C-alpha cells in the first residue's frame, strides 16, 4: 500500500492517519490497524467467551463492524478503546447465544463480601508458577478465570492483562470508574483465592 | 487502619494510584498485619502470573487466516457501498 507503513505498537499519531485513511475506504490502512490489534482483540474475546471458535468469530465481526462504522468514530477516544468496546459487545452477544438460559451481562455479580478479609490466608510458594508445566499452568489459569462472571472477566482482562487504564476500561465497558474499581478488586481477590489451592506453600517448600 | 480499610484501598495501592499519605498508612499496616501482607503479595502475584502467562495467544496460522477473512469482507463491504 502507499506511503503508510506502520507496525504494531507505533504511536497513536500515526494511528489517526491510518484511521482517517481507512475511514475513506483505504482497506490497506485498515489492514495495518488489524495487524496492530488482532492479538489483543483475540485475547479479550477468548477471556470473555472462554471458547476458541467464538473468539475467532468475535475477532472477525468486531473488525468488520469497526470498518463499517468508522464514520461514527469521532476520534474523541482512542481507536483501540473504541474497537475494544465493539469486541466486548460482540463477545457478550456470543455468550448470550451460547447460554440463552442465563442472563449474560456486565451486571452479573459475584458472591463475595467486599468488606471482609479473605478467610483462608496462606502464603504461596516462592515461585508458584514453576510448580507446574506451562501447559498445566495455562489450564489452571484458564479454568480459574472461567469461574468468574463475564463482566468481571472483562474488567480483569482489560485492566490487568491488556493494561488499559481505569478510565479506558470504564469507557470500553460503559461502566462508571467506581464500578470498574470495585469489580477489579473483587475479580483480583476471587482469582487470588481460587489460585490459592494450587499455589499455596506446601510443607517442605523453602522460605525466602 | 483496619484490615477492611486496607482491602478497600488494595486496588489503588497495587496500581500505584494513591496519595502518599494513604500509601504510608497502608505500608504501616503491612508492617504488622501478616494476613494483609500475604493477601497483598499474592494478589500482586495473581496479576503478574496472568499478565505473563500468554494465555490465549493467537497462533500465526490462525492469525493470517482471520486477517485474510476480515480484509476480504471489508473489500466486499466497500464494493457494495460503492455500487
């Protein structure tokens, strides 16, 4: 394609050039945006849907919708935040289709007593992830996060895995900043508690 | 500071988005409260483990297959809207 040659992770200023070009129908410019963010969108989609096929569909549908609706993107937020918002909505829609018997929304709650200390407080082994093979660890992490409601998975993956700011996460999920903070705390504490049984210090572990 | 108060501030503490005074109070609490120390430490590890896990990475072959499909649909959309 023409003069625009961008790589993933380049500054946002280049991005507005790509977005403008794509908005004017330059598919090559849009392809650069796809290359920049497809890995992120896939990770987010799979964290929320917990299903590989759904995640693949979400990646395709989210980018296509973004391309079709670029005219509505005002540039007040980052393109990525806008794209993530589309992808999260697509992912939640897939979940609803897969689990029609359950309400799937960002409002679904988890049963924790936010103001109380976790009951079981045991320290972890010095390098807990090394207690397992990489495949075992991925399985543990995947099954553990699956236990959280989708809205909490979404907040956790955007803030802690993808590194979006609290404000960007709030914008992408259409939540208030206090709601993002409260969900993030509870998601983190829930995951910590669930990982405890795999990672806690066992007799014979050497201390630090 | 009580343990409940500590817990309420935990996310801001871990994200380093807290004023100096509250940070000092939290760190004072951590000095003597072993439970909060462990919860804080293991929560931080939880985040690090997920962040570093490369869970759900997009394999190269699937990546290029998805990209081709996306670009081809975008081209179809463009052709339709220009027709």
